[in-house]
């Protein structure tokens, strides 16, 4: 597998970054936190989804990206004879092969599953094969024997056998508990058969009882059918009598109401005739009412017009005063447009000065951060070198002049003092340089004066901008206020003209005394007028009352005739309460006998149902016992199979672990021989997983720091190759993330050279580090920096433009 292209859109620190990979050794260099390791995380996330990323799905989106902006990672890679393109977002994913338009998979789960099948690796196997993280190059050197064996077993996937064995044992434990519960729940078979015999006897007895009671019910129902028609006929007669009696009472009531209505109409007709006579006597007194009413209406209209004129005059004075005040306010506001233009110009100048001050402050801050990181990196490197030299000196002092050199394994002899002096000089030089960089780090621990002054100037200009904004806002308010005042003044002047016109059209006086005199005359005549109205109403109804009285008399005669016909019909039916009671008693006796027989039948049928239910329950319990016996036999057979599988898993783990150590040693020896031109032909791993280098067939007890790096590298390569071969893939890509942290400069150079010599086996190597000196030994350098202004990572290639 080889990487071709990687693109990140709004992923972590990267807004839109695209990288093109090629063969050879590529170094990705940048300070801590700039977004280097995020590139590896993006590759793993594109292949395996959210489980391969740190944090939650929401934390993947770039901090300053808009809420609904796209988050996407694209990876192009070659595997065998095929080219693949993977694209994954927060909620979608796609995988295509060899540039085809139709994707192989187009959902989150499908893409993860298909990539796992194509690579032949799970997420953990992919990391253990292609990726080597920070401090993992010498990981086995810091472990005990047991931890080394567990580490190798986990990396090679043997721990899955242990997980399978644990799941097997959990399932076996559950099956044993299930077996105990089934055996305890088995009932005695003889007792169940005895219960079944008794239940069947109860069913037989209940069946005979139901037959006897059923015959009794039939006899009582036939007796009831004999009495039924007579009772039905009597009920029908009684209902007819009750209905006719009800109608007779209604007819009698109608007769009484018709008689009262006729008497009322006769009385009202006499009153109407008398009202005609009285109306003629008051007609002369009401003659002046009409002219006086018309005169009063005219006087009231004149009074309303006079009141309207006074109200409009008051409005005219009030609006005139408002117009004078508004005219004064317009004069006071003056030329507001000129003031606004001056304030806007001052605001633009203040904003320009603030932008320049912020640029200066950001430039000073970036310079300070870069200098402090460089000083800290160099101080840490000197500390590591000092510790290494101190340990080497301690080993030489303990060995003495007769001891062997830890580097070349020869006897020191006369060179003992010379070697110690050389180491002391190196320690002294490192101490002097360390003091310098300590002082440098201390000086850079606080913000420099230039940065503080730049920030102070930025804050001051920000306050100036704020004041300018407020002044411009006040000027805009005054401009708007002048426009509103001019519009209001125009409206008031228009209203004054309208009021003058309306007042001129209204009369200015009316005769109030005459209005009061007319009102008094009408009040005197009002009782006579009301009485004449009442007499008029009565007199006008006389003709109508004559017709209504004739109709009421006819209606009374009709109601009296109907009442007599209903009384004759009731007498013809011949109904009596004694006959009704006799027929009812015979019918109710027969009906009670039927109910009693049916209740007894329901009771014996319930007994039969209960007996049948008891019998069915016993039969079901017998059937359940047979099924449980079958389950017990099945579980016992499963438990025997689980015991055999448990022993098989245990034996297989022992065999794999026993074969793992020689296979790792053999593969590591092949890499070691290639890297040293057969100087070291073999690397042994003892039972404690400790390494021994074989030189010309002789074990080498002490190795130098560079040789130790070599051993760690070939062990890691051997492990990665084993994982890749088990997945069915050639190991052609290595990704090493921050593996140089504990190495001095010479040992870093040696590791890079070792990787270069493995170029035939590993055509593509990617190094991720914050150490600048590594760039001298690689084929290509990509630099990652974090842009504070844009809050995004920027990737550039040495000698080229930004790749973002």
C-alpha cells in the first residue's frame, strides 16, 4: 500500500489542506500543536470512521468553521494493481476503485467494512502495521518480560484468542446455571400421571351433569312458549288503553284551553271598540305636536354646529403652538449632514490605525512564540545529550581501566583517562550551552516589551474606534431627528389650513331660549300623546279580534267532539286490571323456572370448564417436563463441547506464543543483516524477550546507542511485517510519528540512514517530527505551521508555495 493524495476540509486545525505524496522519505516538520499528527488521524478517520478519531464527532469540525460548513477528508492510495479513492464526511462516506463512477460503497458503515476487507486489517492491525507513534520505536526496551509477551501477542492479534476463550467460558457458565435451573424445575412424573387420571374422572362426571340440566332447561322453555302469546296479547291491549287514556287527557286539556282563549278574545274585542270612541275626543289636543317637533330638530342641529365650531377653534390654537415649537427645534438642530460626514471620516481613520496596530501586535507575538519554542527544543536536546554522556561516563568509571569500552567493546587500558577527559569536556560544553538556553527560555517566558507596547497601542486605538462609533451614531440620530421634525412641521401646517377652512363653513350662533321653550311645550303634551298611541293600537286591532274570536269558537267545538270519541274507544276494548294481573302471574312463573334452569346449567358448565382446564394444565405440565428433559440433554452435550473448545483454545495459544518468538527473531535478523551488510548476521530473543546481537557467530553483550536504535528499528519492522502478511498485504509503507524525541543528533541521522537503506523493501516512508535537523537527510520536506490570525494550519513545501 502507498499513499498518493490527502485532502482535509475543516478537519481539526486544517481549513482546506491538500498533500501529494510520492516515493522515498518524506518529512512533515512543524512545532507541537501545529497539526502534524492530525494528518495521520485524518487518514485513519477516512478509513475506519469515528472510532479512529479523538473525541466526539462534534469536536472534529474546525473551531472557527461555520456551523453548517462541510467537514471532509479524501485519501487516494494504491494497493496492488488497483487505485482507490476514499471520501468521508461527518454523516456520509464513499469508496471508489480505479476511477469508476459507481462507488463500491456509499455509507459510513459500508465504507468502513469494505476498507477493512480491502486492506485485510482491522483498525488496530492497521495502526500496528503502518504507524509507529511517539516513543514506540523503543517500546519493548522499557517493558518487563511478561509485558513484552503481552505486547507482541496484542500487536499480532493473538489476544483475540483470549477474548474468544473468555466469551466461551462466560457462555459455558450461563449454560451451567441454566442446567441447574432446569433440573430443579423438573416435577415428579408419577405424581403428574396420578393428577391426570383424577382430572379426567372429574371431566366425565361434569359431562353427565351438564346433559341432565340441559334436558330440564328444554322442558321449562317449552312451558314458557305456551304462556307467551296470551301474555303478549294482554300487554298489547294494556298499551292501547294507556295510549287512548293519555290522548283523552290531552283532548280534555285542549277543551279547557280553547274555552279560555275564546273568553279572552271576546274581552279584548270590547276594549278595542271602547278605544275608538276615546281616540276621537283627544285628536284636537294633539294638533300642535307635529310642528313643534320639526322646529326642535332644526334648533338641535344648529346647536351641534355651534359646538363643533368651538372645538375646532381650540384645536386650531393647540396645533398653532405645536407648529411654533417644531419650527424652533428645526432651527436648533442646524446642519446635521455636515457633522455626520465629519464623524464618519474620523471613524474610518481610527479603524485603519487599529488594523495596522493589530497586525504589528500579531507579528510581535508570532516572533516571540517561535523564539521560545526554538529555545525550549534546543534546551531539551542538550539535556538528553547530557544524560546519555553521564550514563556512559558512569559505566566507564564502574568498569575501570581494565574494563571494555561501551562503544567498541575493546579494553580501555591506557586510553581510560583520555576517554574520561573527552567525556568531561563534552559535558562541560553541554552545560555551558544549557545555561545559555536556560537563560534564553527564562528571558522568553514573559512577553517582550515590544509586544506589550504593541498590544497597549492596539487597546488604545480600539477605545478611539469605540468613541468614534458612538459619535457617528449620535450624528446619525440628529440627522434623523431633523428629518422627522421637518416632516412633522409640514403635517401641522397642513392641518392648520384644513381647520381654518372647516371653521369658516360653520354658523357662529343659534337661539337657545327658543329651543328650551319648544322643549317645555312638548313635555306638557307628552302624556296626551302617549295615551293617544295606546288607544290607537287597541282600536286598530278590533277587526282582527273579530276573526280570531270566530276561529276560537270553532276550535272549541272540534276539541269537545274528539274527547267524546276517545272515551268511547277505551270502553270498547274491555280491559281490566284483574285480568292483566292473572295473565302476568302465569307468565312470570314460567319465566322464573327457565331462569333457574339456565343458572343451574351455567353452573354445571362452569364445573365442566374448570375440570377440562385442570386436565389441560396437567397434560401441559407433562409436555413441559418432556421438553425440559430434552433441553437438559442438549445443554449437557453443549457443556461437553465447550470443555473441549476451552482446552483447544488454551493449547493453541501456547503453540502460537511458542512459535512467535523464533519467527520475530528470524525476520528481525534478516532486516539486521541487510542494514549492516551482514556485519551482524543474527538477532536472538531469549525466553524473557531480551535481545542479543550476534557478530561473527559470537554474542555481543554491550551495544552502542546507535546499535540499540538499529535493534529497536528491525524489531518494529519485523512485527509490522508479520501483521501485514497475516492480513495478506505487502508492507510497502511506513509512517513514523515523533520517534526522535529521545535521540541525539547523530543517532537521529543514523536512523534516517537506516530507513534509506531499506528503500527497496519500503518504497514510501513518512516521518513526522518537530526537529528541524531531520530535513537534511530526507527526500522531501513538508512544513506545517499554525496561522494565529486565521486559526488554521498551513502546509508548505520547502522551496515552494503554501499547499493549503
